[in-house]
């Protein structure tokens, strides 16, 4: 059984890798709900981003500034800003990523896919008492659907992600 799990995991990771390549390289360009920031060639916009976000991280607006302690006025200010909008979440990488680093990124991506494939294969093996292989596959697929609904649904509800984003990313995850 160990050889089967290893072989199935490697094959699954390769399939996941090619699915990711197809989705993010081709399909995403055609159906993505994401909109580009009109900063392409505008050095003023880029300079403003660099000034507003001095280091890599996740930036939220509005957000309660807890660095000054528990101040009631900051919570009230947050409430007013939240009601007035906009609500923004920015994932920012200050130094950028060169194309020469893409090999390392692809390697980490494949390792992540392999680890997930191993987990799925182990879950399939642990679900052996179920009546048949197709029932075990449905069980693991159901876990994938559950985790997608849990994560993407939470993003829509709590972080106000657009439904189109949840459907877009959720589709990738469920198919994977």
C-alpha cells in the first residue's frame, strides 16, 4: 500500500501542477473577476503605494490601531470608517519578485501540491472501510468541497470578498 500511496501522490501532484498552470496561465486571463489597479505606468501611484506600505505584509483599511492601547475613540473611528468605506485588504510584497526566483516558487508550489496529494491519498487509504473506491474518492472530494466552502464562504462573509472572487478561486480549488 505504501508504494501505491507514493505513486498516486506523485502522479496527483503532477496533475495538480498542470491544472494550476492551465488555470492561472490561461483560464484566469479569460474569466478572472480581478481588476487591475490603474497604476501600470503611473510612477505617482507606485510611489504612493511604496510610501503607504513601507514593508511587506497584509494591510487593512479600516482597522483598529491597537498600538496605542485600548482606546475607545479608535474603535469608534473604525466603526465610522467601516460604514463610510472603502474597505480594503492589500497583500503587499515590497521588494517584488524577480523572474529568476520563479523556479524556487514553482518548486515550493510543487512541494505543496505533493504534500496535499499525500494527505489525500492517506485519507483515501484510511477510508478503506467504506464500501468501495468510488465512495472513498467522494469522501475525499467532499472534504475538498467542505474546505473550499469554509474558507471562501468565510472570506465573503467576514472580509467582504466579492462573490465572483469566491466562485473563481473556489472553482480552482474544487477542481484541484
